[in-house]
C-alpha cells in the first residue's frame, strides 16, 4: 500500500470514527509504529488531522474533500481495480483520467511516475499538485462545483490526445457503458475520440445495470476492469461478445 493511498484511507477512517489510536492505525494498515507516527506527523503538519497523545483525531474537511474522499462505496474493490489499471500505464505514456473515486485511487498509484496525466477532475488535479507530480494537464473550462470538474463550452474536437483513457459510469451491459450525467458525458465523448485505448473501470455492482443513457457501445471499449466479485454469467456474456476483461 503506497503512502498516498494509506494517508487517504487513514483520513477516511478518521471521518468515520472521529479518533484512532496509534495501535489501531498499526493494526489497520499492517505498518510499524514508527511509520504510523510518521504518517500522523505528516498529515498533522498539512492540517489534515489533529495529532493527539497516542493517536489522531479528525478535523473538519472541506465540502469537496468530504464529497470525493470520505464517502466511497465498495472501497476495497475499487482499490483493486485502480491498482490493476495502473499496471497498464508505461513510462512516458499520456493518460486521461475522468472523475470519480476510482479515478482518485488510480491517481494515487500513478502519482510520481513518469506519466502525463490529463484530467478535468479538480480534486484529483489538486492531489497530484500537492504530491509534486511533474506532468499534469488540467483541462480548462467553466468550473462546475457540484461535480468538481471543469467543462469546456467548445464543441470542437478535443486538443488532447492520450495513450489510454480511463473512465467509469453507472451501468454496464452487453450493449456497453451507461452514464447518467449528460454534461459530463458530452465532454468525455470528445476526449474518447483521441485516445488510443479506452478502458472502463467499474465495480461489480454496476454490471448488468442499465442506468441513464448508453454512452459508449461495447465494440468501442477496449478493456473492462472490474472486481473478482462480478457475476460469472455477466462476465461470460461480455467475453462472448469479444470484450477483454480483467478481474481484480
């Protein structure tokens, strides 16, 4: 478990439990007491938790931090999906990451590697900047506070191209990927046209679900990465349609 992800998970646990002892942190993350104390000190210096005797306490987070970092469903599965996705990226690649919790986790794995990361997801961009990632492209446009993204009003072809585009959605069937937010979908549609490889990251609970609109037809999807919990029958149907799948 890398430091970025460990720090994020520690802050999530503090939001849930309000306080953790050093012993609890050691047991939760299977780290040494020295590493636990170092994590606490570093996050306290950043103003992200309160250091107390033999442990740490939660402090108030900003609305965006809470929305995109604290409430993550199927956390363990998404972490495995993000780790598997990170292994697809090679040194020197340019990769597009869209919005959502899985993308934030993927960003944790990619941060610090020799990759260009392109995104319009502000919490992810901020995290990469805070951790000194060298090559970040933040797509411009009007800031949408509810989604924490920037949206371009330019309807022309996107100027950004990438080796891999990672995206997610609300549902996935043998027809393809479904999304519910039309504004976000419109901005991503232009990006997908200039990506050499189109990869969908989706937790297994969304497989078999038709939610919103069909965003990307199955034939245009190169790879699906989902959890090993996925329904066997659904996976078999998708593979029979020719879709490559990684079960994380």
